[in-house]
C-alpha cells in the first residue's frame, strides 16, 4: 500500500471529489458535541445523515454514501481521556477493515486532534494501525476475492504536522517489513526452508552498508556447530547459518545483535509432535523472520547503529539418522549438551548461534527472539510475550519499546536456583529440565549458559507470533510480532 500525505495549515478547508472515500475519526461524546467536532467542510453530512445513533465508541463504524458528495466513514476512537497509541491503532484497523470490505481503492484519512496527544503521535498511530490491518495472505487462492477483502492501494493522510513525511516514511518502512515478515511465516515450508530464507537475507546486500554471509553444512562442521548440525540430522534439507551486518555507525563502533530461531518445520524429531500440535509448525521460524525484517527496516531507515542479525536455520524432522534422547553433542563453545527431548530443539540452534555471535561478532548487546516454549502460550496466551534478561538496562529498553509499539512483553526471573535444573548427570547441561516446570524460564536459563559477557535478553514469542483469530490490526495466522518491537529497541539503544 502506498501512503501519501496532504499537509495543510491549521484550519484550512479540505477539498474532496464526490468519488472520494473520506475517513473521519471522532471521539466518544454526547450527540451535540460529537456533531460539532465534524469539520465544517462536511456540513453536507450533518445536514443529510442521521448521526444520533453514532456514539464514537472505540472502533465503532458508520458509513454514509452520497451521490454528489464524498462517501464518509465515521470511526470512533473512544473516550478522549483513554486514547493512546494502541487504541488509535485499533481505530485505524477498524477503518481499514471497512475500506477493504467496500473495495475502497484510495482512502482519504483526516487526522484528528486528540486531547493529551501530539498530532504527530496521532498521525503515526492511525496510519500504522491502518497499514497493518490492510493485509491478507492469499497468494495460493485462485480467486483472490474469495476472502471477501480487497486491500486498499493508497492511503492519503491529511494533517498539519510539519514532519509528516518523515513520520510516514518510518511507519511505511516498518509496516511494509512487518507484512513481509507475515508473508514469510505464512509461506509453506517448501518455500520458507533454510535455503529460501537465506536467499531473502542475501537479497539485502543491495542495501547500503549491508553485508551478508551464509554458511553451509561443511562450513558449520568446520566451525563445530554441533547443536545446529544435530537438529538437522533428520532433515533432507541442508542447514544454514545467516550472518547479516549493517554498519550504520561505522567500523570499530559498538554493535547490537539480534538472533532469530529458524526452525523451518518442527516435527519434533524422535519426540514426534502429535496431531493437533504439528499442523502449524511451518511457523516455527517466526523468530528468524522477525529478526530478518527488523534488520531490513533498520538498514532501510539508515539508522546510525551497527547491527548484526544471526539466523540459524534448519528443519527438525524424524528420520533414521535423527538425533535421539540421551545423545550428547558438543556446542560451538565446547560445552556438552545431553538431549533430554528432541522437541526442545530451538534452544539448541540458538545456543550455537549465541555462542558464535558473542565470540565472533563481539556485540555489546544481544537479543534473541524465538517461538521457544508452549509454556509461554499457556502463561500469556496470544497477547504477550515472555522475556528474560541479564541486565536491567536492556530490560528497560525492551519495556519502553513494548509500551511504544503495543507489542506487549513481560519479564520473567532468572534466579540462580533455576540453574540447577539445566544440569546433566552425564554432560555439562541438558536441554530440558527433569522437573517439567517453569518451561519458559528453563528455556531462557538454558540459553543463558551460552552467553558469558554480553548484555543479553531472550524473547519467547510462542504465543504472539501466530494468532488463532484476528485481533485488531493483527490478522489470524502470522502476526509479524517482534519486527516493530526490535526496531524500536535498536533506535533507543546506545552503547554505554
């Protein structure tokens, strides 16, 4: 979708054609107050439409077609005192939904004033919600119209914000990459396998200051990435390790690294997943997709930061050569790992990637993102991601980014006592705890063993990466969760 703008001076009268579709966002108010908040140039709406039923509640929609005037869509933003960026995103999403239902090609959006909020923040939130809701994964449908939705091709925002073009450029860049992230996660595992994702990463070399290296099986064997190779043993498709680097701050300056779990299909290995749990396991690479497109967003925005994105990629399949419970493998850092369960494979490939990243790339901070544990879905549902962190400074960045983006996260503890549960009787560590409790924390505690000096955080998006039903501006299936969060973290990050 193209996002354009029409900057106007304060109180300037807007002019529209009868063929236009115009969206007006109105707060919840008494009928007289609500009608008075409609801009003067829409007097025809006040004169020809019954507005008594419209209350301006959050996400409430009313559509008024006219023969000689523009079609008007009223969208409620709720109580002004309760308005924030997230509620405005939902309002933008509601507007996008009705535009798609009515096959609107170009939507004209008049940005309102909202008490207590800067108009620039209102502009950003409304357009972001609209953009993110204007999505469908229908590439495999013979008839695109079967889903009953027609994407809006152009959104024109009318605003008096002076730096509107910069705001809309940022929103457009990040939202477009969020939709690409959704596409990659929704795609079949035939296409979004290790080689397919590696091709997407290699395509980013066209961007200024970006380099990309893809390591294959032989190189991984020389690098002694024993855990990534172990998980790959049951797959007929080769593994890959993708290392992307963007030098926005220049060589020699501190860097931040994001690592994404890339299990392109997770059958569970010898601990085979049952029916009801295996069907959607093509989406187990959502962490890698989020890291990839957060990196792409940062590079396209020209952020003055040095950034690495590291993507360990493989399937976890069942075959005669699959790794087995009770096996012991040696990680990149020399630590031995007992396999307690082959379906706890994501932490294995992340462990190798974490150890590699810290030793080879030497970033000041590392954030990994992964669909790691079913326990996280049980704890937080599809609303929030759980995370652990070794340092309050990076935790603060994540919390601030969460509040800014509406991608909710909740910190879990890494108490020393938990460390006993990752120890093995026959190796240095085991990939699962014998107690079977605190699953999300234990996944984080296992990963912690492979980070020694870097500031580190781990985000578990098992519940938020994929939704079982639409939620506001997030669709059913892949949500693209993590792209906006990570970009915001990178923008806020400053090495100490």
